[in-house]
């Protein structure tokens, strides 16, 4: 099996601030992206920058994004440079000084030129990736998009060649002269936790929650 190539930073994807937190292993990029539920797409629309929350899914070295064909941001993203960011907030870092308060996080930023996916097979692949990113097991368990729904949906593809990853873990980085201060320091961990599934009111009474939902619930509690 061929190992994944390392990240090869370009001038715009080189981490300069906090460079010691940069990761060069492409597996770290995949891990941050695959663990996310939503990302933020940065694009220039009518001469002004816009950053919008956007659903996504990954297949190999390609990210698929989607939205309404009527969305100006999606139309403006095709064929131009964009950025896409996924961030996980893992903890609040309490330090002995206000200056050294921070957060533990995992963040991936992808740069590239987005392309509109027009091939029907790839469009379905992209929509499957998006569905499975959000709700694993649902693509095969539910009705697939019909022609009208496909016509109303835009799918963009973004190559993962140019990307950066930053990760912060661990305790605060207080100055040595502050260590004796009588101030509590440490980390308050944060995580996304799934609650109990809430059935649609229109479901037949007694309809069991399927394993794909229970499995998703458990994975978000782990």
C-alpha cells in the first residue's frame, strides 16, 4: 500500500503564526475533515469577501460541497480561488495570565479553485459523500434525489492538494514567573454530544430508531 504524500505547503498555505502547531502528515488533514459536520467556505461575491457555513463530504483527495443552484455564493465559487475551513474546538485553556488564555483545537484550511460538478455520476458520488459525512448509512437507506431535486442542487469539487493543518493540545503555556501565582490553570474540555433521537411526529407509533441513527448517536458521545 502506498503511503499518503505529506502536505507540501505553498506560500498561501504555509503556517507562519504558531508554526510549531502545524502538521505535515496528510493523515492529520483527513482526520480533521472526516470528523467534521460543517465547514466554512470563503469566496468573494460582488467584490466583497463572504464566509458561509457549508455542508461537505470527502472522497479521497476531493472535497464535495453543495447548496442551492440559486445561491449566489455557490455560483461565485465556481472556477475561482476559494478557501474552505473546518475547525474543531476541543477545550478552553485557562492560564495564570489573561494573555496566555487559549483554546485547544484542530483546524484544516484548504485552498484551491472550485469546480462545478456536471458529470451525473460524479454529482451522485458527491451527494453521497455529503450525506454520509452528516448521517452515515443514510444514502442506502433513504430515497435518492430525483431529477427535480438534482436540478435544484449545485455540487462543487475542491481538490485537497493545497492545504494546511494546525492543532493545539495540552495545558496553558504560562510564563515561568507566573507559575507561582495563586490562580487556577488548566483545560476545560469541550465536545459535541448527541442527545436522544427525536422521531418525526408523522412516523407511525412505535417505529424503532434504526441502527444507523443509534450508531451515529454513540459515535458523537464517544
